[in-house]
């Protein structure tokens, strides 16, 4: 068991609190602007939907210097007037602690899992600390299926703009679905529910000194749950709005972090996914509904320019990473007229599978290989945008489903080239 | 007169015979050492040609850019074979030097002594060039990918320039170690490096003002996402 080390103060607090049934973890790093709202929403959700059940809220902080922890301490927990109930409330206990280990969301989660195990929590959830759209209902939706329906892992299902989450839509979702055979739409959502049993299982994994501790914990949690046979479901949470985006966030960095996590897991679970055929739906909780979403501006022309340039300038890398047939198709795509530009599903699927194989074979340093995937991804995204410019969100979702099915249909190609 | 000449020839021949008798074993030893060197070199070559591909050396060379560098230098053979041949020739060279030493001649001993004392410098210089070429290939690829992702039109030129600069730096360091034209190399490098930096600064200042402004605005404007203004959230 590789539990996190807790400070003596937290150890003493845990003894004082005693066993709890529910636990919600909030990892944070300099989120003073939003974390108070998140703590209040969580506390209200616990009080409103799980009254009388002992619960704890754990803030696992990465050394914030903007008063994040003070905001958590100062956040008022739910009162009867705030949620319009007449019965007595047993407010959740707050635990505010810095985490130890490698800086990153994974290490923050490790501390949450450790406390969950120590307090014997039956149902747990983790929510991001920069959320602006979290409501008390999220807590019901993330904890309810674990507590009442015997689920082990609750993945979030958000309502998003048709061009939101393009790495998820074009790589992570279809690849994870095809490999492990479970239709989890947003495997890197960031807000999850999970059983105490699964938290203990996570804690026992020897990953806490790897990239999982730094940045890959979301996809690792989802993949571990689906690949190792835990009961998995989804909960519809509505729109997800974050605090203002980190201006330093770079597409290539995102690509490296997310796709390296997916490809690492693909290597680790090779024996499991190799025998999986077909895809099965997972139970969905919540009530899907539509809300107005802000339009997203996309410069498809610039993306195509980058793709074309890469087909010329990165040819030595792409030629070594891609199969001969895929490389030939990609070169042809780069010569297409702007208004005719499309990136066919079949070519994109082969591109992703070829890069996955090149990653496993270590043809190039992982960082360089995955950064060189960015222009291909931009080409694919531009083609997708041009193809669906007049489509509504439902049509686009159906189109993403078609791509996901193509990943399943071409899985034998991956297996064949792998062996 | 005839007797005088005959004595001289006899003395010369007997002297040559004595010297040959004294020197012959050394010559034979040299021949044997060189022969042993050739045999060992053959074995080293065969062994490396067998082992290196199985240890994944060619794949490593591909990853590090060594294979591409060799191809660009007109060497089409796999890197493992090139290394095997290089190692075999190194063995031959060492045994030839040892063979010359076996002759036990003063000039040969001097040559041997100087060659062996120079060998560390040569090895360090070779290591510097090899390290430089690996580092230059790695950095070139990183710069190329970053420049393409940023949509810079002269990505190849930029990456090639960075690679050339690094190679020049490492070669200058290697030559410095070998003591070849030390002052000339140092001065040439300083002039060239300074010239390149000045030229780049002038080129960017004169021709890239708008681009610089655009890049800075994109980077510093709150919530800005660079000069392109996409609002896609990729995750």
C-alpha cells in the first residue's frame, strides 16, 4: 500500500472526526478566487442530498500562495436556510492539508485517497477547485450512483460546445472506447465519483512517482476503472465552466501530457485490451438537457497551413512514425485545396494508431514524437470543423460517434502492427 | 686496390648480416603483432556486426539522429556496421603502433610515445564531435517541431541554423583540444558567432518588427492565446 504521508495535525483531526460515509476531495493550487464557491456547493450538496450521513470535505493543496487554504477554512458550510430544509443538518467536516510528493494533481488525489481509506468512506468524489458552474446537484450525481446503485466509478458527462474538447473527441474518447470496450464519453473530465473500494485500489498502485502524480491522473483513474473490470457509469452534470484559462497553457504541452498518459496505459494494459471486441454502453445518471453555450471561434485556415507545412518540414519524423500507406495518404491530404480540405476518419485512425506504435517502439523521444503529432491533430480538427460548420451539436455528436466506431473497426490494424 | 674494395664489401655485408640478425626478431615480432591485430580487428568487426543490431543500436541511432546524420554524409550502411568497421580500424591502428614499438628503434619509440600521449586528446575530440552531432540533431528536431507548430514559415532554415551553430561550437571545442590552430580557431569562431548574432538581430529588428509586436501582444494580453486567436479548448 503506498499511502501518502499525513501531517500530525491531520492525523489528530482524522481521529477526532472518526469514520465517515462520504468524502469529497478538492485538489487546489492558487484557486482562491473560486474555491470558496466550490466548497459551499459541495457542502450544500452533501447536506441536501445526503442528510444525516457523516461526511468530510478534503482540500488537498499544492502550496498555494494566494490564500486558497484560508478561503477553504473561511467558507461557510451549509445552513438550513441556504438549502430550504427543515430537518437538522450534520455539516461535513473540513480537512485542509498540503499534500506531499511530486507536485501535481495526482499527488493531491493520493492524499484524498489516503484520507478516504483512513476514514473508511464508502463513496467519494473529487471536483476541480476552479469550477464556476458546480452546483449541489453535482454531488448527488457523483456520489449517488456509488452509494445507491453499486457503481464503482462515476465519470462526468458535460454539455459542451460542438468544438469544445477536440483532443478528447478526436483521440482520447474514441481510442479509450475502442481499446477497453466501454463507452465513457469524457474520460478526462476531472470531476469523478468512486467507491471507497476503488480508492483503496488506486492507492495500492505503484504509480505515485510517475507522470500519473504530475498530470495524468484523470485518464489513469478512468482507464484503471474500465480496464480492471470495476462497475463504471456516467453522470450528466450540465455545462462545465472553469475560471479564466491559464494563458501559459500550450497546445503542444497538453498534447504531450494527455496523449503520453493514454499511450502509456495502452502499453501497460496491452493484454487486457487485445482481447476486447465491440463496445458496450455504461449506465447514465442525471437528466441530459440543453443549455446555451458561447460560440467558439476557430481559425481552420491557419490549422491547415500548419498541417501542410508539417507534411513538408516534418516529413523525416512523420515518415518514420507512420506506416507507408498512412504517410502516403497524409501527403496527399496536404495537397488538397483549402475549401476541399478534409481529414478522413480512416486516415486519422491509422495516424493515431501509428503514433501509438511509434511511441511504444520509442522511435523518437516521447516528447518530440507527440509534439510532432500536433500539426496532424490541427489538420484533423480543421477538416472536422469545415465538415461540420453548419451542423448542430447533435449532428456533431453523431459524427464523433462515427469516428469512434471507425476506431473500433480498425482496431485489428493496431493489433496486427503491434505484433 | 681490389683487396681493399673486397674488405669494404665484406665488412659492409657482415655488418648488415649482424644488424639483420639482431633486428630480425624485432621485425618478425612486428609482423606477428600486426597480423594478430588484423585477426582481432576481423573478430571485433564480426562480433559487433552480430551484437549491435540485436542490442537495438540501429534503433537508438535512428532516435538520436545519428543514422540521419550518416545518411546525409553519404553513408548508407546501417550505423551498427559503420561502428563495427570503425572499431576494427581502431584495433588495427593500435596494433600497428604496438608493432612499430616492437622494432625497438629510437624514432619508432618516440613516435609511439607521442602517439599514445596524443591519443586521449584525439579520443576526447572524437567524443566531443559525436556528442555535438547528437546534441545538434536533437536540438534541431526540437526547434523544427516547435517552429512548425508555431507556424513559422522558415522552420527548416531556423532549425538548420541552430544545428549548424551547435556543430561549429562542438567542432571548435574539439579542435581546441587537439591544439590545431588554437588561436585561429578561437578568433574565427568568435567572429563568426558574433556576426551571426548581429545579423539575426538586425534581420529581426528590421524585417520582423510587426511579427515581434504581434507575438508580444499575443503573449502579454490578458487571456490572449497568441497571434492566432483560436478559442478552442482542446481537452
